[in-house]
């Protein structure tokens, strides 16, 4: 089963937001970093690698809740896709060394 974590990118766009990237751990040897296309203000990124949602109701709260829901939806899609492929692919393909896939 794949494990997916969030990582905030170092760079910022013109609005001062950084992109949330996914780190997908497919196997011990195979790790992939995938950009999510979701941008978050750095001050709203928490220590537990998730979006901090303010308690005050407003547009910012609604936008951040929508971004968090979209991140969770994308993680579900990634995990199910990796699971589906892992069932169909022969494990011997992943046993090759030095990137020599059959």
C-alpha cells in the first residue's frame, strides 16, 4: 500500500503562496514527489504538515477548508491508483537493479 504525505514547496508565487506537494512512498525503493496544484499561504501551514484552519468564520476559512478537502480527495485517488496498479504488475518488475526494468 502506498503512503502519501504532504510537503510545502520552498518557492513562492507572486501572491506569497507555496505549492503543496505530495510525497508518495510506493515501495521502499520507489518514492515519487507529485505537485498538487494547490497553493497555500506559508503562515497557514502547520507543524504537522497540514493546513491550519482559523476558527474565525469567513472567506479565508471556507477557501482553506475547500483546499484541505481537495488534498484529501487527491490522496485517495493516488492511493487507489497505486493499489490498482500494484495488483496488476508483476513484483519481479520492481526487483530490477539500476533502473533496468523489463
